[in-house]
């Protein structure tokens, strides 16, 4: 029996990296996963791999910066599968690590739109659907209606790791996810945060146009303290736990997954 048997989940940014790993892991544990991302062909490749192994997953092409796309994936979950149990806010965008004096409005706005307003849109669309779920027999009456897992960053806990737009967006989304945890705790919805350290993802590898000064400031005496880079699958294991009924009493928590980087 899978740890997510019978659950219906949405994972954003599911075409690569941590989102891909989370989508595959959830499907392996019995969830029906609606995977949303902008890159249609790459996303479909993830779905094809899952279904070839007997898992249940569907591709929903969309962008978390588009409210209609967010509403569509929630509507699809409810209309096709009868409910929505889990949402993983994973879609993310980096800046170029330039000091704030050299960050243009467009870059700042784009990062905020994906990293902070994307989860905001998903919370707003998904919560009404979750509130309609029946009580979960594994929880006390009125609880266990839904779970959010938001992938933030250790850059959302400290100011010395990332660029200004990324740092602001991740600090913001940590606060947003905690507010949801508090506001909806008595209504049966949980909201937890993962703060990864360095993780080997396609997004990081493909990033170009780094600002040399910003990179130098953020890495000098800092990156050297990072014990190691994580793998997307390691984040997927943590997301699985926080989405499952095994973490029923955990709500509003921020779990760092950084190999001890922030323990310095």
C-alpha cells in the first residue's frame, strides 16, 4: 500500500528538477498527480515515464503567473478526480544575483510573480476545493482536509545566500505559507515549507548572465561552508513525508534540507 494511496495532488514546476522528482515519487506512492509546467514536451515526457511504470499522472500545461491556468488545474482535479488533497508549490525562478542597485524592475517583478505570487494564486484557488473534502478518518474530526508543501529556499531564511529578488521572494513565500497554516489550522488544512540548500537542478545549471560581483559576495566565505549539494530525489522524500498523513501534527513548519549549511 502506497503512502499516498487515493490522494489527488497538484505539483507545480513539474517538468524538471525537484518538481519532476516529487511528481514521480508521489505517483510511485499511489497518488494521482496533476503536473503543471510551462514546457509541454518535457512535462509530457515525465508523465509518459510515470504511466509506463503503472503510475497515475496527467500533464496540465500552464503557468503559475496566469490565474486562469492555476484555476484550471484545480478545476481539472476536482472535476476529473473528485477532489484535491495535496498541492506542492514548487515552480521557481532565480535572479542573476546582482546587488539591488543593478536589479531592473522587470527582473524583480518576474521573480516575485513566479516565486511569491504563484503560490499565492495556488493557495487562493486550491483552499476552497480542499475545504469541501470530507473529514479524514486518520485525523480528529474536522481535520485532514488538505496539505500544502511549499518549496522555498535557505535563501528565504537568510540574507547572505541569494540575489535580492530571489531572497525577497523566498522570505515572502515562507511567511505566506506560515500564514496559511495559521489561518486554516482549525479548518483542517496544513501548510509546511521546505527550505533546500544547494540542489543540483536544471534551473541552476541553465542560468546565465550571473553578476560577477553579486556571485562573489554571496559565495565568499559562504558557499565554502556548504557541506554538499543535494539531489532532487532527496527533496522529494521530504515532500512526500510532509504531504502524507504521517506528518499529521506538523503544520506551519519550515524544514531545512541543506546538509547542515545553515547550522554554521
